[in-house]
């Protein structure tokens, strides 16, 4: 059942705004950072077609990041506060999004896409009835594009695992990424996450989403004869997680390198104000 | 494997050839075709067809029609105002186009 609707951005209490901001950062930061990583595949994918498909996915994720960052701008932040000048240790994305690609691993891109897109599907489902109208309004647009992402990832996995070599590559990628994928459902700040649930901003708590994710991901890999480090029936414990989980601002070294890279031009050109090519649709 | 892609803009219209994609099977071909041929133009439907299944007969193999003067089939000698009926106006325009493409003018 949907909680009572919250006010618009100007009329939220401080506690409410804090919760909305963390939720939006979880969404926006994941999408933005993952899109940065996908972009590295551009012109390097196995075929022209797969190149265009992954570029398309990256473009979609950047678009989704913009939808969520826009809602943070409602609170007075500007693009440079949210992206180009935000210190890297304040980013709240899961470490799955920031991992670099090992040499030549197309399977890595496909596995990461799959692990992420199943989580994305679940978390968007938990926002359909969000008590915050502006989040609710954006969910449908994102879901429409995510269906393609999931289908794309599943189709690739089914084909890569058809032979021994391909399955080996997928297995290696799963071994490398699974623990990081679990951080998708880790709390950023446990009290705030509880507030997000209590306010009805999200209608399914992270732990439940995490269990559902395991119930979908594990049998799918089983059907492809790929092992996962968890059976899907046990609780996630600290030793199954990577040393850093990202959500609390603690990240792997690779994140700081990536941050250097994508802010490099902004720092060098010293533009001050990022260029806006369109009006914010919520601005009257 | 190459798949020829046909795009239909609106329901009921013809699917028109618009290019091709490389894909291992029909499922992947459909996924790739969406991005390459259905993302930038309004699209109602796409067909993907394995290239070897497209069979061709060209103008070296056969003499196609449409090249001889069949104007005797058309009621062009009646002096009527074609504007009184749409189909007559259409027919007249078709005859003119056919004549032009034959190079009769």
C-alpha cells in the first residue's frame, strides 16, 4: 500500500529531504558511473552491432542518471555540485558500477549488465508507488528502456555459455563481480535507509529486494551451468561482501581513477557553468 | 550471419528494406535491428530476414515489363475534366508518370 503522499521539493521537512536525497543518489550515481564504464566499450565491442547496442545502453543509463539528478537540482543543487565538483568520496554508487574491465572481457560487460539490470528492475518496481510524486512519475520512462537491457544481457549470456570457452569467461566474470553486485542492496546509512522505507519513498526494503534478486539471478546462472558463490537461500553476511561497498562513500581505488578521468576535461577547461541544452521539464 | 532488415513506419504500410545487421540468430538480429533501424525514426514494426533466404531475379536474368508503350489501354482520348472523380484524376496522373519513366516525352 502506498504511504501518504509527500509534499513537493519546496515543502519537504529536513528529515524527509535527507531521505529523498540519499535515495536519489543511490539511483543517479549507479546509473552515471555504470554508463561511464559502458562507454569504454564504445568502438571496442566484438562486433559493430554489439558496439552500437552497448553504446545505446550507456546512453539510456546516462539519460536515467539525468532524470534522477534533475530531482536533486530541485533542492537547489547545480550540475557541478552533483557531478563535476562533487568529491569522489561523496558518491553513493555500488562498487559493481565502478569496477574496471579486465583485458578483453566482453563477458564482463554482459555479466555486469545482467547483475545490474535485474537489480534495476526490482528497485524500479519498488518505486512505482513511491510517496514522492516526482520519483513516481519518472519510473515508467526508465522501465520502458530497462526491458531491452535485460533482454540484451540475457540473450548474450545464453549464447556465450553455449561452449566451454565462453562459459569459462562468464564464470570468471561472475566470480569477480558477484560480491560487488551484492552491494547494490547494501545500506548507505542504515538509519536513513529505514527512513526511506518508513516514508514510503521505496515500497520494498533493500534486504527484501536483495533476497528477490538472489532468487532470480542464482537459478538463471544455474540454468547456464555457471556457479554462483551463494545458493540464494542464505542471508548475505559481511564476509560475502567486498572490503568496500560504495554505498557509504567508501570505494575501490579504481573509482578514484575513473573520477579523475571523467572530471579531467571539466577541470582543465574551467568552464564554471556546465552547458544546459534543454530546460528542466519540471521548471514552470 | 547477415540479416536484412525491413522497417514499417505505420500499421498497414509496406515493410521497406532499410539495411542489414550481423547477428548469430534471429533473436539477436531483432535486438540489434531495434537499435540500428528503429531508434531514430518512428517505427511500428521491423522484420529481420536471413540474407540467404532473399532470392533475386534481376534485369539480366529476364525482361521485365513496364518498358513498352501500353497507352492504348488508357482512355486518354476522351476529352473529360478529370477533376470530377478522384480515381480518374489518379489514373491520369499514373499514365503521365508511366509515360515519363518510359521516356516517351
